[in-house]
């Protein structure tokens, strides 16, 4: 089996700015808060991105903690990001995406501090979502299909 695996997702626009997303046999509703023109039925795309980063870091933590001898009694990631909405609303030349993303690991463990710090450094280097956010990725429109 090849090491490269292709993951897929579909986003289908519903009424207003509500979007039904799916991947494999799972669905997630993405929307905007009322203050941004939505009906507040789900996280918005930039919140989902933050949640994806925290979830990815959590999964990597679970997978690698035993290899570092770190016992996780509890693990939580708090993620926040700064986004200038003038970029999205085309009011200025600032980028429409996040300028800064910060996260805090809340780790409940009796493992030594040095071991936890080594583990966290490794964890940060192995999170696919973190790597995708931190480094340029080849993002391109593959096709436009016009249906009548």
C-alpha cells in the first residue's frame, strides 16, 4: 500500500450560507453566526479549522504519548486565531485568512516536565493539520463543472 493517501470531502451549499459537508459516511453542518449573515446552526469554516487543529493535535498526542512514556490523564487544546474581516469583506488589502493562531495544551499528567516538553515538541512536528497551516500547500482548482 502506498504511503500517500487521498482524503476527500464534499461541501454542498444549502439555504443562505449554511453548508452541508460530508466525508466518508459523516456529515457536518457549517454555517455562520447571525452577526455574519448566517443562521448559527454550526461552526463557521474558520472555527472548524481551529477545531481541526486542536483535534489533530489531540489525536497525535494520544498516539505518541506511550512512545514518550507520557501518561495522559487528560488532554485538551484551546485554540484561537486572529482574522481581519475587512479582508473577507474586501474592504482593505489585508489577507482574508488568519494572521495569527495560538494554542494552549492543557495536559494532566504525573510525567516529568522534561519528558512532557520533549513529547509536546514532537507532537507539534507530527500534526498534519498544523503542518498544512504552517507551510505552503499546492492548492489549486481542479475543475469547473457547469450543469444546466
